[in-house]
C-alpha cells in the first residue's frame, strides 16, 4: 500500500475527485485553502491580494496495483494546465489500523 499526497490548484478539485471515484478510491483526506508555490515554475498560491489563488491537498492510501494508473491520470490532467500546479507524491505505508 502507498500513500499518495496530491497538491493542486483549487481549480482541479472536482476533476481529481472524479478520478478517485472512477478508480474506486473511496477513502481520502482533503485540505482546502493550502498555500504554496512550485519549485520550478508557476505562480505562488497564497490567497492574498497579490497572489489570490489557493491550493488544495488530498491524502489517500492506495493499493499498489492502482498507484501507477492514478499517477498517470494525474499527470495527464497536469499536462493540459502545467502552470496551474498539480503534483503527486508517494511513499510506502508499513501499517494501518
């Protein structure tokens, strides 16, 4: 099992939830109004008068067999809007209650 942490421009929220639904990935935790900026390009998302947009974040635990298909769908969404900001990070989960 892997943890997948997705950070995104708020504009992607509905599309990301649709991806999770279509892949039958029901469980997740979501944070709205997350601030940040990309490491290479794109504009900051601070929610202030200078940089008014905000990010969101989703954390979901995914079976190993579904991780790569999920990352591919997220990458395809990002390719259409690269400057908006959409990233996914994974790490192994050793246990869960």
